[in-house]
């Protein structure tokens, strides 16, 4: 077990994140839009989702948002259909989006319900996730006994609904930043949060090894968007010391 005190703030990192709300009605994406914005390998993945039009739209807009962010950070203009975002195919990183041909860019996409959120970072490993603010139906399945104890002890009943959703989105964002998602299980990490402090507990030796080998610091930020809470995790890379480390604060 390894306990890491994370920096924690309520803020939106708008230079690294974009959001789109799709709405309930499914409009058809035109071939022109698809060919302008997706590479040939991405189009093949898009077409595999033909039985699920909502999932197709989430796939398309997730990549569109990340490509817009990538282009905004580059000094040279690159066409969207030349930027290839692929997914890792091997466990434990299966499903993680990566930018083909780039060793520095870290990408994260969250899509569920009506929102699609894309985030990028060139100086850290990034993960983003959101949760609709509501009474979570599976508290005992996704949180450990200790997480539930801290939640119940530190917050009054009126605050627990929001805080449990915030904890859930942070947990997913951290695991996405590590690149593993839930392949190591719900209890691979614990989020121990009080109104003043946030500790990330790594319970899996593989995550501890990744952190000790590659990372220096965990930065968590969150904000609300309509009736959702959106959380971002940035894991500072060891080689990013100096100016980039300053920009991480």
C-alpha cells in the first residue's frame, strides 16, 4: 500500500479540456464530417459501432474534441484526418486512447449519458471522468469500507450525495491517468477525502511500481457542469522537472 497526498482544487483546466453535450436526439453524422475529422483506422472503428448509433457519436465527438485541443497546442496546423487516435489493445492498458506517433501527448476521453469530455496533456499523464450528481446505486460495490467510513464521518447527509459522485469521478480519473481503467478492480485505489485534504491510496503493487518508476505528483481538479461533476487527474512525469513542473501547480 502507498498513500499519496494529492493537490486538490475546484477549478476547470479549460486549456486542457473540452466538453460537448449531445442531447437525446440522434442526428446522423454525414460522410463529409466523418472524412474530414477521422483517419481511415478511426473510420474502421467507427463503422464497427454501427449497431449502436449513440456509441458512434460518442466515439466521433471524443476524438473531435481531443483533436481540437491538440491542434490548439501545436505551432503548425495539422488536418484532423491526419491525427490518428488509436486505442491500446493489450491488457492492462486495453482501451486507453493514445496519439499515434507521439511519445509526449496523453489523452483521456469520458462519455456516458449525454456528455462527451476530452482532455489532453503534453507534460503529464492525464485522466478525466464525470458523474451525474445523484444517489449512487452501487456504493458498497465501488467503495471500500474505509472510503465509506471517511465519507460518512467527514460529511453530513446533505453533502454525501455530491461528495460520493465526486469521489467516484476522481477514482475513475486517477485510474485513467495510470492508463489501466478498472482492469485492476474497483479497490486498486482508494479515495480518502475530507473537506480539507485528499489522499490517494494505491493498493495494487503494479500501480505502486508505475508511480515510483515514472511519476512525481498527483494533481486533482474538479468542477460542476450543469448536473454533473467533472474531475481531472494529472500525474506529473519524473522527466518533466523544471519549467513544466512549475506549470503543474
